[in-house]
C-alpha cells in the first residue's frame, strides 16, 4: 500500500534550521543557491532498488499528545477531541539502526485535572512500507498503555490519576542512504551565548520573512529540503515544484506573516524561551505563555 505523504510539509522545518549541520545558523547563509536550484532538487535525489518508508499511525482522545522521534518533535496538539493521524518518520531517521519513539500524553488544562481511562485513550503502530509498492506493509510496533489493577480493584490504564505519562518504544530501521541532518552539530546547550545568538537569528529571520525574501529562503532551506526530498524519495520534478511552491506561498503571503501562527509579526522574542532537541544539537524558541500552555512551536 503506497503511502500518499510525499508532499508532507514539515512544520518543524524552520526551527530545525538552527541545528542543521554544515550551515551557518546564526547569520545569513552565503548566497549560493537560487530558487531555480531548489526547484530542481529532484535531480539530486538518488533512487534505489527499494524505497523503505517508515510511518507511525496513532489515534487518541481526551488528552494532549506529542510524538517524538530521536528527540525531535514530530507532532503536538492540545486538541482533546481526538483524531486519527499518520506521519512519515523517514525525515528524522539519520541512519540505519535503532530508532526511539517517545509518546507523551498529558492534561492540557491549567487546573491539571488527572487523566482517566474512561475519558482518555491512545494507541499507535509503526509500520514499514515500500514506497514503490513492491513489498507488503510490515507492522513493526504496536502500542497501547499498560492495563493495571487500580486501588479500587478495577482495571484501568497506567496513566489513571496522573497528569502526564511518557512512553518509549523502539524499532529498527534499514535505509539505503544516510542523512547528515544535525548529526555533526555541536551540543548547543554548552554555548554560553546561545540565547542571544538564537534570538538574533530569529529576529533576522523574521525580517526576511516580512520582506518576502525568496532568495534568502532558498539558501537557508536548500540543504534541509534536499535531505527531506531524499528521505521521502521525491525524485519527480512535480514533487520539487510543489514543495517549493508551498514554501513560497508561506513566504509571500502577508497574511501568513501578520496573522497566522499566533501573530508572528507581533511576538516578542523576549517572551520566548529556548528549547533543545536532538540531544542538544538543535535549538528553537518556544512560547511559554498561557496562550500556548504546554505547546511547542
């Protein structure tokens, strides 16, 4: 069964600019790549006899949930009404070997009401597909919270009565390529001036966003886009074209800058706090205010 996720737009892509290796994350990247080059990334994507494609599908309700892969956030929401989702995982798999998935569920309410199994449910599975449809889907991991006997002698889930719960599952991935990603980055937590440098980067980034500077974005995004295209086997011209078109739409829409994503134009950098990912090799700014309680972004 072929997964229809090649046009996946990584919402975390802007944050991860700060930690990607072989880049200059705290000042303007040198002008090296043109919009035409990023539009033709598909020419750089290698193909292989098989295209293994890893994904996680999950269903939840009654709780906030986060999905992390190798200490990188894949998904987060406070929407307790619940949903059924499927996410590609290849983008955050740097090399063949053991991969770690963390599933966090928590109470999103300020009064920290406890999670209860009569209102909360969560389950997930990790699967291997071949993007070319020439192998059958293989289920690698199935996850559900552990059933326990509570103090009142009734059965419940292991999160009953708690305000949060963290689960870790692992699976082996075999990929025909390696991704540099953030693997060569330094441990940014050890930089004494890291906060000033990150906020300077974001201040400059916001100015470029407001100026609709597509050449700037072509340069800071190129290596990330190339790695993502390889991870998702995006080897067709229409795939690169649509991806770049989607990015340009985000850059060029004044409404996106002024009103979307929590009024990006008006967010004060002084109100944002650092958060580290990828074992300290990636850094982003997170709104810690009540309006974004427990939300990363």
